[in-house]
C-alpha cells in the first residue's frame, strides 16, 4: 500500500516512538525539494524538505536502484526565476514544485516614497501597528548598516526587538527560528538565518535545547539529543529523554501561541528595499504563509534606492514634484510593482549574460584540458606508447621535409638539402649518414626524402631499443611524454591567460571577442600539440641512462695556489647563469628564425657530446 507522508509527519512519528507495520504500509512517498545530493558511485544520500518541518528528511539510495543514474543527478533547490539561465547555459529544465497547502498569504503591492527618510518612517509606523496587536514582524534589509539604522529608530520608539548584525553568528539561527513569537520584531538582512524555518508561536526544538543547555549538558550531548542514531550510551539516552520531555512541554506552549499569532494575521514580512534578484525577494516573502498559515508581505521603497535608479527614478521624481507629493505620501499601484519587477529582470538578464560570457571563455580551456588530461591518463595507465612514438616520428619528418621542399616538387639546390638535414643530424643519426650526388639530389622527390629519413630514424630507434631493452625503452617513452606534456601545457595555460586579458579589445574592431578567443585558442592549442610531438621525438633520441659506474666524484673548485701558511686556497669562480632560449624565441645567432627552426638541434647535439665526454 502506498502512503503519502509529509516530512513533519515522518519526524513526529519517529519522536512518538511509533512504527509502521509492514502489513499496513508497503512504502511511503515523500515530495519536496532537494537540499543536498551526494553519492560515491555506489551509495547516495539525499536531504529532502517540503516545508512542513524545520529538519530535512535524509533518504539513502544505492546503485541497485533501477534509476540510480537519474536520482544521482537530482539538482538542489533553485528558483523559477533562474529558469532561463539553467536552460541557456546548462540545458536543464526547471520544474516548479507546488506547495504542500494552498498559500493564503497576502502580498501587498509595493509602496514607493519620495525619500529614504519618508520610507523608514512608514516602516516604523507599520511595525508599531503590528506590534500593538501582537502580530510578529520580520524586517528584511540589504545591509547591516540599514539594520542598525532601523534598530536605533525602534529603540527611540521603545519597541523591543532583535537585530541580526553579524555579531552573534551562533545565535542567528535561533533568533530567526523564534521570529514567529507573539509580538516579536526581528530585523535581519535578506541573507541572514537562511535555512531556518520560522514557526508561528516559536520553535519548540530550540526552546528544548536551551533548556538542556541550562541544565549543564555539553554541546555534543545536545546535538545528539534529537538524533535517531542507534546508541547504548547512557548519557545520550538520558539527554534524549530530557529533550523529549522538554520538547513536549514547550510544544504545548508554542501551539497555543501559534493560534494567537494566526488570529493576529500571521507573520508580517517588511522588505525595506528591492534586491537586484527576484529570487532573494521571493525567498523573503516565502518566510511567511508556510503550510497554509496566514501572513502578509509588503515592500517599502524610495526613489533613492539603487534599484529605482536603474528603473529611472528621475521621471517618477519629476512627477511627484509636479503633483506636490510630500515625503510621507506613497505611490501605491500594482502597475508600479510590475515595472519594478521588469527592472529586476533587466538586471538579472545583464548578470546572466555576464556569467554566460565567462562560461564561454572557460569552455574553451575546459575542452583543451580534457584532451590533455586524457593523454596523460593513457600514459599513467601504462598504455604502450610505441605506436604513438612512431606516428610522432613520421609527423616530425613530414614537417621538416615539407618545409625544405615548400611548394616545389624538387629541392632548389644542395643548400636546402643541408638545411633540411640539420634537423635530423646528428640527433637521430650521425652527420654524413645520407649523402647524395648532384644527379641523385636533382632526382630526389619529397616522398623519397620522407621515406629515406624515416627509415634511418626507425633504424636508430630500433638500435636504441636493443641497447636499452624494450621495458626500459617503454619507461623512457612514458617519462619523456609526461614531462614534455606537463611543460608545454603549463606554458600554454599562461599564454591563454594572456590572450584572454587582451582579447576583449577586439570588440573595438567590431568583432566578437569570444569568437576570436576560440579561434586563436584553437590555433595555439594545435601549435602546442605539434611542438609536443617534436619535442618528445627529440628527447626520446637524446636521453641517456647513467649507470652507477659512470657516477664519479668531480672536482668542483680549482686549486690556484698556496697561502702564506702553506694551506691550499681555492679561488672562487663567478657563477654564470645560462639564459634559456625558448623554442619559439628568436635564435641567438641573429638569423631571424625561431630557435627551434635554426640552431636548437645543433646546440642539443653539442650538449649531448659534452655530456658524453
């Protein structure tokens, strides 16, 4: 049998100690919004709430569930006002969950005053009216400074109140929870105490916990007093018994007060200013009228508010001046509330486009990051890279042979042949390995050159593998690949950041910076991949393995003479720091070519020869 239950009914049943018999119920159905959703791939936890209770219902699900993947993707609660953003950026649908009971709360139209001083006087007058008949009031502000200002005005009027000013963080939830007391006045920012339900008549749970705190119980025992985890600890069991007794006693009191509050009109929400986001305003309104309770909300605005300046307050201000409206006379019209909401939509749209623009930039790097990390993952997983190295060798050969031939079917002269061979000799094979006569050079085609050089490189590669053994060669390939990819990727990240900083200036040329960023970012990424392939091939052929026999003690300082006392003195030599030339930097020889296209191979060969000596 299927039974629908609310979160409140679930917890009240647990607190009373009753259980559900299997012959009475097969399973219970809960509806609400997802507070949190966490899983590790095999088991997950969902915290659900429907507004009936201040605590969330925790649901456990495992991978055995037929729709495990769908459940694991449940989003946490959001607002219908963000539907456009979720749809436009994330391609997600937003579904509005209906309230558990019909909303009978009264949402009054906004009232707009000429000045901020007139607005606050009207707010104080409204608070005094509600306080006189015992109706609780929650005043929402946009800053702590505004909360303190209203607090000072209420003190002059002699109205007791609580104000959340970020000075008592540990008590914020408790203050907000008790904002439904008969005649209570609470001032807080729109964001203060979020996640805490305001219960008419007061919150019996907080009152029971305060009772335990007065009895001298520790915070750890108080936290365990209303939990349902199985335990045999006598202190926890005693704390739970004391909590249950106090809760039942305070619940009778709060229920009586709740009925008086309902008769007074329920919780009255006063907004002192419109927020840029409609979601924040709706959340403030939503603190009243929960679970079919009565309530009332109203926003008090002035022409000096920030949102009104965006709306175009000069025109309204001129109209007020023409009509002779003073500071204490409001404009109360539904059409004005609609216009203000449109202004909020405009601001939300602007912020949405800004976030979407940032996301488009991030998507470029994210795509590139996935490709690079996939390559690294293959290496770390131990994938055989021999075929990849062979492919890189062919790419290397094709690149420099094509550069030498250009668009011509044959080489122009012998000088072009020698320049082409400098990219291969003596890195891959000794200088002079491949010599051609003038007749052979004249008949040489691009395809012939590629096949000949590639065969020489493959022969040298096979010789190195025979020398080092296959397992060692595979390890060399992995180490070299990881190091080269990491080096070039870090440089690429810096280059992309620099590009992102300056690409926005393209807008002055009537071009879309995002499109230009994608195009140039793609070109830079392709160039990086080509450079990675070339560098891997070079290092695989240049790497040397030092044996223990090759490690010898070397003199680090030269003895130049003896001192007056006969002891030997060492002349300190200045340290000369070698300037590292990047592959794409101009060659130091002054040829005007890039270093990798000119003297790098010669320098690497010379360095290799020095190390061999």
